[in-house]
C-alpha cells in the first residue's frame, strides 16, 4: 500500500506529465505513457487537463483500467459538448415514424424488412446528410450492412456531405483506414459551412490524434484552415483543442523554417493542391511543384481570399517586434519570478500586465517560475468555470506556442530527454528554459530517485 507521500508524488507527476504531453509528438507521448507506473497512470487518466491526443493514445494502446478511468473522467476532451447529444444518446435513438414513408418511397421497398445494403445506405446518406447529422443518424438507426471499402471508394468518387460523414463517425464504428478516407476530398470541392465538423468530431471521439488528422485531411488548404479555425456557433475547436491542432500543423510546417520564399510558395500552391499538408510541404521544400495555372478555376482560387491567408499568417513564424513598455515591462518580467503574497493577487497582477500589453503569454512561459506553474494557465490566469476556455485565449495560444518551440528546440526527438523533463518538472523551482537547459546539459536537478 502506498504512503501519503508516494500518493502525492504520483498525483503531482501525473499533473506535470499531462502538461508535457500537450507539447510532445505522438511517438514521444506513447513512450512517456509506457514509462509511468500504475498509480501515476491512474491519476493521469483522471487528470482534468488530459490532452485529446493522449486520450486517443490511451484508449487505443492502454490497458483496460486506463479505459475504465478515462470513461469516468467528466472533464475528458472526448466528451460531447454541453447541450449536444453524445454517442450514448445517439445509440438510444430510433428512426422517427414520419421518416420511414420517405425512405420507403426512395428505396422502393420497406427498409425494415431487410437490412440496407451498402449502396442503398450510401445513397440515403447523400440525400439526408446535407445539413446536419441528425437525419443521417436517424437513417443509421435502421438495420444495415456497410462495407468500409465500398464506402471509402464511393466517398473518393463523390464526397459524402459533411453531415453524413459526421454521423458515420459517431455511430458506424468504422476502421481507422476508412475514417482517414472520409476526411479526404478532392481539391475542387468547395467548403460548405459545416466542412470542419467531421474533423473536430474525429478528434473529440478519440478516433484520431491531431498528428494523424494533419496527415490524412485533404486537400492541404483544409488542414491550414483547421490550424486557425476562428470561433463561431456550432461544433468548433475548444481552446485546448485549437492549441493542440495548431501545434500539430506547426510541426508539419517545420521544414519550411523561417524562409519567406518557401512560405510564399506554400500559400501560392495551397489552394489547388489535392494532397495532405505534409506532402505539400515536402514538395515545396523540394521545389518539385509546377507553377499553378494563371487562370485557376473559381473553386480552387476562391479560398486564399482571406481565410487561408489569415491561417498561414497565424501559423508562420514572425520576428519579434520592438520591445515596448520600458521600465514597466522590465518590472513586470521581474515580478514573474517573485510570487506575491496570495495566488489571487499574483493572478490579478499577471492579468493586468497582459491587458496593458506589458506581458504576453510567451513571456509568462519563459520567465514565470516554477516551470510547472508556467505551463498551467490556471496558475497565472485563474480558474475558469469550464476547462475548455479562458477569457484571455490569445495569451493561452501564445503560451502554448512558445512552450512548443522551447520543447522542440531543446529536446527534439529524444524520448529519454522528454522523460527526464517530465520527472524533473514537479520538483524544479526555476523557469522552463532553465529546466530544459539543465536537463539537456546532463545535470541532475531533481530530488527524485
């Protein structure tokens, strides 16, 4: 039986690992999860801030007890949004009686007498999944036999509407290859108002991680738009999801570096490129893309009007502007290293500095100590009534992006270095850059065995 000290250590390590997992690539995250002992894994699965990709990896590769704890975590990102029915409620739905005569007329037979064949089901989903997934879900409550290979081939021939794809992701229990195929469409297909919903739903249901989503979504312009999806009504990224998606897209764009010529080529070719984003980036770096036609079709050239340009501008590396604020900014930076008498007073001061543009989220990550507090926005923005949002979203996104940059620069692809950081983080009293420097230099700064 563990002692109270050991139990507290497991809780604190799980909390710190959850923050490190936000910034780790999938293969590094899998390695970190495999190194955790049983008590720490239990607390990690119950952690409030468990990232969506970590949820997916634990559901896919974890033990039965991991799935047990995740299923009982009320804050896990895989839950449905408040007010929207989830998969359990959809499973209890029945096809409305008023829809049956319509389906009977379309099929020429009673759909309740024998299961729908793949072709019949796909035809019904094309007609009834145009707007939202509700009617398509009603269709899927009928008995049917669906061949995933035929579904993927039909979608490649003529893409299914977003509502039908979302309904299939919710209840059809498709294999991973079919899920990836449903998220790819021809480059000439224009985006409707709900084009992003299947991608959001795939992540939220634990079907794909952000990296897998970036690798399979096509055309590439959709991935860039998902990396900077503005808030709006309906199913959209929550703030942690938006940060995770931006991390994955930025990681795919890393080969471009800070070369403005390559970024210009990316924006020039993105509207008409039919493949996923990693293929586009590789082709841009290799210089193997032909010049786009001078008079591109309207469907391919309509996108870079504003949305795509804004998305690329937010994802591209930018040079730091001139430092303003003078002495007040220097005092604000120094205050991050000197906690005030109470946490509430410290939070009020940081929020006031953010509002007066004396500090940014990146400044907090670089200068606040201890490092584990800098990675947790609740320690410098305060608790929120819902774990999916903060009233300073730009500061949160800037902080996550800066932490991504620091982790990638210092640790790279070395899983042992990532593990040393995760083990050291709970007991380290300095800043995050100091921690990364000490760990990569090989100095021991942890009191852990």
